[in-house]
C-alpha cells in the first residue's frame, strides 16, 4: 500500500536514476498528455509531497521549469530499469508514461492524476496538503492545529485527510491508533494527546524510509509486520483478543476491541 514512506522511497529511486540526466525520449499514454514531448529536458530532482510525486525538469531551452505530478493511490508504481534491460511483466495497457535517459528507463504504471505544470504552479496540485510527515516543512503544531479544527470528525478519518497532515494511509492510521490505545471512532476532541498521535505517526513512517517492507512492530518477518492492519480475526499481539475489521468512511479500519476501547 503506497503511503508516505513508499512514495518517499519511490521519489528517491527516481531521483537517483534520473537527476542530472537529459531525457532522450518520453512517451505519455494518457490522452491529456499524449502530445507532450519532454525529449531534451533535464531532470532536476524528484521529490515527494505527502503521497504525491513531483518530478521537476528543466526544459530544453534551459529556462522553463516544469513539474510532472503523479499519484500512486492504491495500485500505482514507478519502476526504473537499466537501458536495454527487460521490464518486469506489468500489463502494457497499465503503462501511463515512459521516460528514457541514456542509462535508464523509468516506467510509470497505473499512475493517477498525471499532470504537467510549470514548477512555479505546483501549489495548484499540492497546495491543499497539510504538513508533510516526511517533508522539510514538517510542523507538528500545525498538524495538531488542523486536526483539532474538526473536533467532531473521527480520529481515523481525520488522520487520513491529507489536508490535515500528509503521508498517512490506512496502514499507519490503524497502527498508530492501536499503539496509542485509541478507538478509531473517537471524535478528535476526545483524543487525549493529539501531539503524541501525530508524533508516533511520524516516527513509524520515518522508520520505514529507505526500505520497502512497511513494519510498525520492528519485525520484518512476513506476517509479523503489523499489530492490527490486515489481521482480522487473528489474536491481538498484546491481549489475544481477535482483531476486528469494519468499514469506516470509505476505508477499512482494523482494531483491537480490548486495547482500543470506546470512550465511556
Ligand atoms: Zn488487544
């Protein structure tokens, strides 16, 4: 599941392969960008903002700067290959863009919200985001302030709202609330220490920067990486009660009914 850490890792892979390099070809396979040709543009950097990816390029004229925006949502991915290497077998119809440099090929599969804007206008695409848990602009007080501004929203839904803070998806949402002993339907105003919730989320995402296995337990062994996420009907690692699962908003929430009791 692409959450903030996965997107950060993806940005880094793209940056390492492409930054400083001229594109020798580009192939956009979405109707809106089908006529765009970035051949000759130089990749300046690849960065993440919450769960959004921005690939910044210098146009061939050496003056204009453009940013290619993409979002992975549930199923998108960027893959980087050595030039001439075989691509992993993804269905060709899911390829949205192919960028080539002398040494590498970057292939974007199932990307969402693919858009090209002048770099100075990136804010039109990511300006709504709250402080980025893995970004240089991280501001815990501001994230807490934004959460607290919606006191009647459930804490689980508030943590997923990227305009409050950017980077948390369903896995970290479920895990953070378990570790803090918070019932997912608790209204924000009744959560004792929002700063601690947010601080723990940052710590968990940070721990998974630079690796692809997302673990909140400290274990990287298969089946041992989470406390509640994707563990419905399995015993809680603390109390042995069976983990429950329910729809909440448009997403699934996992929780332990004993470790995360509803407020009295
Ligand atoms: Zn429990």
